């Protein structure tokens, strides 16, 4: 489960249950690639999205086991998008295990992602209100749109902050915000609290993704578990680069004019961005979202869930190398 | 729309409306590949699945525009699977237009399929009962399982009739049967009639797919719009081959021992299967399903929908070169 939840025994227990449900759902005896999908689920990350959903639900009266199943659905949705991302990127490993794509080929990977998507919709329609099931479907659409916009804009480093933030919203903030919203509304939280939770989720998602993008420029490779400058090498334009271009545009544009880039080119571009002070500026932007999220959290009804939420958000958004 | 519906003006009108809804749904202004998806939708085939859904609904009291939207959702689901199939097969054209994959690359094709899947679930959750929305999700799972089983079994020509029929069920009969069931149950058809319609749909789907598989051995290439023996070349084992192996096993196995096959090898295998009488045997199997379907249809309440359904099923299942 990683050590991330060590200080949160209750949440940690609930997440173990989410993981059990996920494993049960990922397995289908008549599905020949069940093993690869199960391994991916078992090797899973921090389960942030289900954790936020469960925390939000504690502001009301969570109904079990429905809320656990919905939390599992949200994470499976995330897993489905990862499987398809790996097909797209041709990635060979994920979370330390070979990708479905590497193990069973493209056909199986495309279909495994579809299968999980469908399962997740089924689960949602069984364990959530029709309104939330619809929101989930809508969300998947928005994620796809955001990813396609990013793909169409690959190697276009001239996009502005606004388009960048729009993609971040689609890629990450929407799903975080939905996790908060679904947890709250399924547990009959008051509308005002539900709205605060939804907003906090949005801001946490924005901050989380911006920090993730910053780490691509300054993380220790060990922590980030991927080489520095990978986004840039793949033509994905993120905030540090956007900021750096405002002062070092000519140099950066000359360097990045002709993809694919040699390793040395990527390294030099990463150095240029770091030297420009853009990484700090991007961190400041992330901090703005973090502060807004914490402010929303402080306005929530004071209870153990709020204290825990504050601690988790703080820990998550202050991560550095 | 193709001439298929010429003799059914009412259905033809309804399908034009389905097509309009589909076009509206396929288009999303912020989705850069909207054009390619729309073209695929516009170039669409016979719209068999929505047609059956609408015909089934006429045994009760169809509620518009919900039933039209649900019919569109069923076809979009089919379209989503086609887009992903084209990624998997690396196909360059579909229905005479370049595939999404050929036009915009793999990333966009994978994500476009996901987007349509999600839209289809959203549409279903808006315009169908929760039970039918769940069935639709379940169905997508089953389709994926069937396809993956087929992929895992590629170039294994030793499968039996039973495994073959299981795959046909997952690939085709389930979706046909769901179209009938959804149309009926959303229109408050009596349980007995709904069950008859569901069974008729299943048998029509089975017959339809078996005939499709037969046409891969005997169709004029012009009618089938693909070269003969394509399934076989791709390692997909279908009924004519299974039957032929019972008498010409040694020859066929020797011929097909080492994929990929030269064109000449495929042609010789196709000839062997045809000479063995297996094509007729497979047609007889399809006829068994067709007869069962027509028998179910004849037991339905006598009305204009029944007459039309009988005519459509007959025409569809008697197609030959």
C-alpha cells in the first residue's frame, strides 16, 4: 500500500477493503489476461482518489458497502486510463510490473482497458445514484478530450497558461473533484459542505498535477520513478516550460525545434528551464491552488475527517524531491 | 443509408432520426478528432442494431425521444468497438472512409473509442432504466472477453464448435439480443413478449455472425467488401474451418502450420474448405438459428411490427453472394 497512509490507520483499513474489491472486480475467470490486470491493480499506487472519496463521505453518513464499491470504481477508472496510456506510449513497465501491453500485446491491452471501463460504469450504476453514474461517464469523456487536445498539441510549446490549465483540469482536477463530490453526495452531506468538498478536490487536483509537472524538471529520478524531462521529450508542454519561454524563449525554441530530441538536448532544455527560475514560479502557482484548497477545508465542519483531510492534502502537496 | 430499408419507410424515417442524434453526439466542438468520428458515423452501415431496438419497441409504447437516443447509444457502442478494432488490426479504411486511426494516429483512435464508449454509457444512463444501463455495461465487458478469448486463441484452429459458438455469442448475439431486450423493456412490453423478442434477437445475432463467417469463404469479394479468407489469414477460426477439419484435418493443418500465410496458402485453404462441403454445413447451422428466430417471431402478437421484423430477419439472414 506504500507508507503514505501509515499515520491514518482508519483510512488505511478502508483502503485495504477498496483494494480487495478492486482485485475481485479485476479478476474474471473467463478473461485470459486477468492476471496482468490483477497485477496492475495489486501493484497499485497510493489510491488517492478512493481515499479522497472516502474522506469526503465521512462528512455525511456513508453507506457500506456501496461507498467502498464506488471508491473501487473510481480507481479502476483511473487504472483503465493507465492501461490505454501505456498502449499509446508503448510503455513496458508501470508501478514496477510489466504493462498489460508488454505482457499480452496491444489487442489485449486495448480490450482490457475497455473491459475495466465498462466494469467501472457497471459498478457505478449499481452503487451510486444515476446522477453520479452520469457524471462519471461525462468525466471519462472530458478526460479523453483533454488527452486528445494534448496529443494534437504535441511539440507545440507555444501554448499559454490558460490552455495548460485547461488540460490539467481535464487530466486530473476533474477526477479528483468528482471523487470528492461523489463521496459527499452519496453520503447525504449538506449541499454547502458538498460544494466545499468539490471545490477543495478541484484545487487539490490542480496543485497535484502542477507539482507532478514540476517534478519532471526537478525531481530526483529515484523519487519520480522516471527520467527527468520526459514530458518535454514527448512533446508535452507543461507550466515550467511555458514560464521559462517568457524569458528564455529564443534559446528554448531553437533547442526544441526538431523532435525527436537527443538525450543531451532534453538535458540542456531541462537545465535552461531550471536556470530561468521557472520551476519556482510553477511551484508558486501550485501553492496558490494548495492554499485555496486548505482554506476550503478549514471552512468545513470540524470533525476527524477534516483534520485527516487537511493532513493528507498538506503531505501530498508539499512533496518535493 | 444503403438500400436495405427501402421497403420500410417508417423504420427508414426513424433511423434517419437515429442517425441525426448519433451525429449530434459524435460531434464535440472541443474534440479535435470530431471530424473523423463524425465521418465514420455518417458513413455508417445498415444500423441493424438500432433498427431491431426500434422494431422491438413497437410491441409496446415507445417513449420518444428516449427510445431514439437509446437506439443511437447502441449503435455508438458498436462504432466505438469498430474504432478500437481498427487500432488493433491497423486497418486503414472502414466503410469506404479512412479510419480514425489512419487519419489521426493510434493515440487519438484509442481515446476516440473511449470517448464514444463513455458517451454511450452516459446516453444510456439518461435515456434507459438503470437496469438496462447496467446490462449495457455488462455487455461491453462480455464483448471484450469474447474478443480477448479470440485473440488468445489466434492461429489455434483446433477449437471446437462449442468455443466457436461461445465467441459468436459474445461478439454478436449478445448485442443483438440486448437491442431487442432494451427496446422491448423500455416500452413496457409484456414480459412474455419481451422474452420472445430477446430470444429472437439472440438467434438472429447467431445466424448473422455465422453467415458473416461463411461469406469469408464463399462471398463475392465485391459484396463482402473484403478479400476472401481474411479471418483465416488473421488466425480467426470459424465454423466452416472447424467443420472442414473433421474430414480434411491433416491437409488443412499442414497448410496452416506456420503463420503468417502467403496469399496462395490462404487461397488453397479456402478452396479446401469449400471443396469439403463445410460451407454448406455451416449454412445449415445458421439456418437452424434463423428458423428458430422466425418461429419465435411468429409467436409474437400479430401487428405491423411483427410483419416488418419477419421481413427484415428473412432478408438479412438469406443474404448470399
